C-alpha cells in the first residue's frame, strides 16, 4: 500500500516554510529617514575613499512615482534636492511642497518632449536631459517667453543604446559646443545613464573626460546601484531613488 502523510503530518511539514516565508515578506523596512541617512553615509564613505571632500557630491533624491507624502518625509529629514522624470507628475507634487519649503530644488531627469519644454522651464531648477537641437530650440523659446531658464545638463548616451534618450557619443562634442555658445553658463555639465548590463566605470570615465574637455563643472552620474563608482570617477551629482524611497509603488 502506498503510504501518504496524515492530514496532521501534512499541516506540520507544510506549515514550517509557510511561516518562514511569512516572516521574510512582512519584515518591516527601515524608515525613510534611516534609508536617507544610510545613503548619505555611503556617499561620505565613497568620497573619503578616493580623497574627495563629501561636500563636493550632491545627492538628488529621485522621487518619481512616489507620493508627495514620501517627499515630505525626506524634506523633514533634511533633503532639499529632488529628481522627477515626468513634468506632469512633478507639477502635481512640487508647487505645494515649495510653499512650505521654499529652498526646495527640483531636477527634471527624464526624457523631455519639446511640447513640455515651457512647463519644464517654469517648474524646474535644473533640466538634466537636454539631448537634441529641437529641445534646445524649445527651451530657448520658453526662456524668452518666461524670462527664466533652469540650469541645464546635456544627457550623453554613452552606450549608444537606441532605446535610450541622450545625444549619441559621436555627436556629443558638437552639440555641447553649440549649446555652450547658445546658453552660456546656464549649461552646467553632463549627465549619463550607463547600460544596465555593463560595467559603468568606463562610461563614467568617458563623461568625465568630455566634461573636462569642455570646461563643464557638473557631472550627474550614478544611481542606487552604482553611485559609489560614480563618485570615484568624479560625480558631483548622484541620482538615488530606490535606496531612499524603496521600490516604485505597484500603482506606478
């Protein structure tokens, strides 16, 4: 006769991994303020490791897809510079936050459509994703209309990935020169997002070399997975989202 466990035995043997799984899933994550403090500590350590002053590295807390309440928690913990991908989302969250935190600064870091250029110029303190002549035209026209222009970074597609935003590497030098002549000191530096499947260090080195050649002081590079490597290669802005705010909400 084929032996089968009794219902009691089955419940006992099957219950143990279920209990363990429940413990793992429901374990609370650290509060946002603690995660933010941990990122700041890691930035300081990465800077000290290569002989840099941590004050030369600025944290951009990337709050895309997260609610204004989470941004407020970061503000309460002392964070003042935030990054958003979408103009519409940033417009829904940040004007009200600025009313109580006037020194808050907003960076737009996602690909920007030309028809959103005026809204972006009105809302942002820095646009990190200038990557084509049509967008440069749109931002110049917006600046004339509004009487203001945010600081600008040129996004370079260092991996020449067709699915990504950013000026291709072979066009980058000419585009940087053109924008420098057009926007003057409003063009502050360069930004990149290395290919996810490659060592990011060569890409950071390439961006650093380009910035040095053109005399641009700002290097925005490094995200949650690789910002210590970016700091080692000279990053002055690091864009960290998941390590601070956690995974994007399911509703996003």
